[in-house]
């Protein structure tokens, strides 16, 4: 069963076909990273180059497979907003996520009666928060059928299905007409694009002249050293553990914005605004006493991983579930390392504007 089939199950890990589906999807996904930790045998330079090329050319399949595998894990540990956020001392994790989402609406100037597009909307946590906060109507773009099924159900349960909807589409080729939206935003989603200029160009196209685009990007910082083996390993593990074709620098984001015809109005690494006691990666290290907090922490992930292995042996959950958990844990540990070393940020904020005189496709 593929992600494009209308019969996609409500839970990827349940039903009689789950064993075959999980193992085959994981095997197919990991071939995109045969130059990394999950390669069978030591990859040579030619194999590594082929894997890198394949991640860019077949990015849609790769990202779809990743989210088929990861979405249920994310929801159980993270809720319905799959992103990080800078935190103030004493601020609860959930409150920091909501503030991070509301900040986008404020910077975009979103208000009642306006329209926005959420590029890479996941299961719609940020979409619903922004719609409630601003009063705007939001279209969410997502190429993953499994997540879109969940999004539609959650929107209806929240009473927001009249103002929030999901659209199945590749964000590299948006199906909307030029100048459709008052504003656009992306929450840690365009990192999955094979070409930042390409996705930003599409976003600029569907914006009305003068419309603004706000994004939280996953980026390598100026502290990243490509000659440092540890840095390269962290980059590789974040990519393979999180479904990324290739991470880029903050400088590359600016270049891509300019190439797409967007004018950057503001930017900042908001990870640097976190209180030192609550860095953005703190939820992955271990904090809080509620069940969800424990489950997403490093100790909680360790215990959960062992239980998943036991349940898999007992055939309570599908074969391949522990291997998926292993992959996600490698990515989580790399995120912590990247955050501690300051070589990676998931909170690089950019606010850009489509020039008022640009009614169509950016140059």
C-alpha cells in the first residue's frame, strides 16, 4: 500500500498488513542514506554520491516514506506540533510551541478575513494555532496522504474545518494560481526541499504582491566545520534521522530568498534567545514529569526503544518498529549534539516580502 492510496490506514502501525508495510517502507527509505550509518557495508565514494543525488531527485518519495514511518512516533512524544521552539526560564514546553507559532502570525500581520498558506503543514498543529490566534483562513500543503487524513480529522474535531484545510501537493510545484494568498509561512518544513530557491520561488509565486513569507529553517550555523569529522557525522545523522536531502547554511537561505525574488526584511537565529537553562533541545534531553515529557526525553526514548523491541518479538507490534525507533533516536541524539556544539539550529527565522510590483512569477 502506498501513501497515495485513499485507503491509507488511520494508524500506520496497525492492521493485518502492518508487518509488510513497515519493513518495506523502512528498507526503501534507508536506501536513500546508504552513504551513512545505515549502509550495508562501508560505502565507497561513488555509492555516497549516488545516494546524495537520489535524495534530491526522489525527495518526494523519501520524505513521504519518512513521515509514514515517523508520524505516529512524533505524535506520541510531541503532540500535534512537530517543531522546536526557543524557551524562556519557567516557560512550559507546550507554551513555548504556541508562542513560537503565534509569533509567525504577528510578524506576518495576519488578521480576520485574510488567507495564508502553511507550506509543509504536518498534521496541522501550527495551522490550527495560527488560525485561532489570527482569525485568518489557512490552507495547508502536504504531500503525505497519511498526515492529511489525520489533519482533516483534527481540524473537524477542533471546529476549524471551515477555515483550515489540507491540500495534497508537492511544495516544489504548488497547484494554486499566482497571487492567491495574503501571507505564507513554513515551520521547519522547507528543510525537506531538494532546492531552497525552488520552493521559495513557488511560495513567492502564490503570494499576492506585497505579501509576506515567514519561515523557521533548519540550518547549519557558522560554527559548522565541514573538515571536522564529528560535525560531518552529526550533519549526516540529522539528515538520515529526519528525512532531509541535504542541510544548508544560513547564508544559503539568504541566497535562495534573493534568487526567488523575495526581499528579506528580518532574520535571526531564535535559538539564541532561549534561556540557557532551557535550550531548544532540552525536551530531547529529559525534563518534566508528565508522561509525554518523559517519553520524548533521552531516558524515556531508551526505555521506549527497549519495550518496542520486546513488543516486536512478542508480535504485539509490527516487525521493523524497533528499527524505526533506532533511526529516530540516532537523529534525536544528533540534534542534541548539534545544539550543544552550536553547529545547528532549527529556529533560523526569516521574514521576507514579495515586492509590491511583482504580480507573477519571480525573476
